[in-house]
C-alpha cells in the first residue's frame, strides 16, 4: 500500500521508543515495554489519519443475524476451578484444601508464605487424636474469586484464608455458616502511597493522610488517586468501603454517599485491572496516590520514594472454615493453624513483608457482610461517573484460531456479555488478513445482545493476522459513535493468539492510538503476550493479559466488571 509505506516512513520521524513498563498476565508481573515516548498526533490529526487508514482497509460489513436463542441468564460465568492452581499438594489420611489469597499462595517469594509453611507442615507428619495423618493443600486464588466461586458456583474449600475478615462476612450473609479458627494468622494493612513530593505538599494542605482528605484533594483536582477492582482485590474492596463511609458515615449506602461516589468517579481514573498496572501508571506520573497493601509496598524497591500511610480496616488473614467441613478436617485445620502461629513461621512471615504495622488498629466502615455486595453493585453501576461506555470487541479469526480456540472465544464472549450494562454501547469487529464489521455499535439492549450473540456464533476462521488494521477499524467505529454519544468513555478489547503478519504495523498506528487516547485492552490468547500487544495496551495505560482456553471467561468477566 502506498499510503501504508508513506505512513511507515513518516513514523521514522517519531522519537525512538525507550524502556517503560506495562503489566501483563498475573497481577505482580511486569514486562519491558518500549513505549513511553510514542509521539502522539494531535486529536484532529489522529482523526484524519484514522479516516484515511479506514478507507484503505475498506472493511467488509457482515449482515448481523438476530439470535432468537440468545441466553439472557444472569448466572455467573465462571471458568473451571482448575484455572486457579493447587500450589501445594498434601498427601495423608486427612487432607484439607485451603483457598489462600494470592499474597500468601504464590510459588515464588515473597508471596509464598502459605506454601512454604504448608510444605514444612506436611513433612512433619502430624496426626489427629485418632492416629490419622494430616496434610494441607493450598489453592492459589484471590479472595474475591473464592467468594464468587462459593456463592455463584459449587466450590467448597475446607478452609479460606482471605486478606481480611470482610470476605468471610460476605459469605456469611449469603447463608454460609462460617467458623473462624483464628482472627489473624499473619498481619497486614491496606494503605495509601504517595510520592514523597506529593506527600509533603498534601500534608501541608490537609494535615494528615485519610481517605476523606485524599478524596477531597482528588475532587479539587490536586491529585489523582488510583484503586484496584473491588470485586477481586481485597485492597480495592477496602478502599471502596472507606470511600462510601467517608461520604456518609451515618449510612455509607445512602443516596448522599452514592451521589458523592458518582461525582468522584467522574474525575477518577478507571480502577486498575491489577496492582502492577496501577504501579506503572504511578511511575509514569499519571497517578499521584494509590492504594496498596503494606506487604507489597515494603518489599518493592521501586517504591522506595513513596510514603505509605495505613488506612481502612486491617488485612490480618483470618483462618475460616465452614459447618459443612467434617470434624476430622476441622481438627486438622486447628493443628495446622497452631503450627502457623509458631514463632518460626511468624518470623518467616515478617521476612516476607507481613507483621509490620502492628500498632495500626484499623478503621470502621459501617458496613455489614451483605452491604459489601451492595457496595460492589453501587460501584459497578457508577464506576464511570454516569458516563456510558462505548466498546468495540476486536476478535482474531485467523487460521490459527481454528477449532478449540475460536469455540472457547465464542463461548467466553457469550457467557460474559451479562456483565456489560445495558446503558453501554457495543460493536464487534473480526479479522484475518481482512477486516470485517460484524456488528455496528449500538446501545446494548436485549435486541443488540441478540445481534451480538448471533454475530459471535457466526464467526469462522481463515487467513492471516491483521491485528492493527482491525484495531484501526475499531477506532474509526468509536470516532463515529462519539459524534452522537459525546460524553461516552471509549475503549477497545482485542483478543488474538498470535503475531501480526498482515496489514498495518504497530508503529504506524501507535501515534493514532496515543492521539485519540482510547485505551486498548489486549488478551494474548493461549500464548504469551507479544511485545506488540504489550506496547499497544501500554500506550493509554490499559491491561494486557495472558489468557488461555480455561481462563478466558474469568479474564473477560473481570475486565467487564472493571470497565463495562
């Protein structure tokens, strides 16, 4: 293409890309992203270029078919439990499975305390009073997902070690009869991080770091405060509860509190998909303050220039079991819990960043277990400050997606579309070496859902991979939609399993994406994310996620909870 060649040559005038960081995959994973110095076009120039590219691409409009058999069920879409690995496997007469939050249950330091302790415990050969041997298995699963899998699925762990007791209160509000073995197995706190210069200025203006003062400063445009997803993140749920309490301590779920949250969300950044994405935004100067657990802060040398202030309720990792667990297993759990509380295991915890802010007592939030579910629903409904979202899904249908991958992609989109609010707008693009508009953007009414379902079901594979051409078509669709929905929040979701080998290059479209400021969320499907996908998501601080057939439903569900 002559124009493509001209655009590529023009791209040589941009500054050379330098090393930055963007999150991809697990919450604590960072990958080099040579993306910080993409030279953004002006908005008007970016619009002109997108229009020119679109005309050259000349996408094919595929007539949408109404799916009369669309499933409007609100049943939670969940991946197989095996998506969350068992990181320690016990072998004995009596084995207890513990669902442990991820800061305890990773396979690598410093987040592997539960695995190290469980491994040592299993080797010691403890026995019950009746002589049966005891062992522990650890499942690595974030607390919010444990609650989802227990309340919306049939997961029944023998024990649950969440970051904080509030997750257990939520289970109790849904009819689970919880039994707390110990209120604290290792100590931790949530808190607010500020760069030293920001902190000094903040203290001068506001006296002390509190959630209320931080919100006031954010509303006054003095700083930008970032949090994580309260559906999965323990810190995110803590901060949401504290925000609502700060807005109305008498009734954190009152109309007054909800309206104040809406007002705040109008100027707040989107909740980060992970702590790593939020941390990279801070490093680039995009956010001035962010919420994080103390354990993650004290062991991260990159955050040495930040000041940490504990806020909210404590994160003391209670050990919780349930009335459906047998007496033998409950006895085994008590033996393991006592082992965890021995001085040697507590020292090990302190070496991994726990048991640090021991004098911090925690703060009230005025909410009950059921109220936390209500708070999550309030946040999801109002997370965009009352602005609708306009989203285009860009699906790879090249030859390598044939078979199980495409079938899984279809199933995941159909299962998770329930998490897209009906006030939002959705369109669908697919691509091989050509680009197809399978569904023009429209409000996500039941009729649009039925067209979306029909378009997804009709996807078939063929040809090569023109990811960046398809991304450009998605941008054009968003630009057209912005003319009739001017206050909307625009975003793209790109799902692909391979390297781009047709159409436009990342270099040619990066200045356009940067100029339009549209976040592009990418899912590297059944493969490690390519450097191109990492850079594409990094342009406007979106998430890049490594996914697979087993886990894509969860990945999309959590992305939609944060964004849609």
